[in-house]
C-alpha cells in the first residue's frame, strides 16, 4: 500500500488549495479514505472522510462548509478542495486508508499566512 499526497503550499488567508492523494498497491475502489492533519506541537486530527464509492462524506466541524473531499476511482486518487483557508488550517495534511492495517502517506504541508 502506498499513499502519496501532493498539492500543499503557501497560501494567503481566504485562498484555496486542492490536495491530492494518489493510492496504489490495493483495490482503491473498495476502501474508504480519510484526510487528517497535524499542526506543529499538536496531535493528528481528523479532517474528512469519504466512503469507497464516494456516496457519503463527513467532515470535522472546523472545516465543514469550507473543505470538500472527493475521489476518482478511475485514477485511484482522493482530493481535498480547501476554500476560505484560515491561518489555523496550517498543518501537514495526510491521507489514511485502513487495509488490514492503517496506512499513511508522507503528508503535504499547507501554510496559510499573509
């Protein structure tokens, strides 16, 4: 199982980014995927979750209405569209899948600052 996140960067408050998580090594379309984030000095926290078909999603209260999780099973990729970014969204963002065990990517850094 391999997960590779990309799309992070430096953005001003109010800006947008789209993160991608490219998956390989398992039957991607059969598994739900989640995004988590970890800010400096803090624990890893749940951000968003999408079911295997994409038919159901859920979000942390802190990002609800601003972030959208989606997936393209033909491309083995999950996305996180992040709008109206705030400085408190600054963190390293990770995707996660549970395939017998939990797997994590290396993460992608998002910094929201003016």
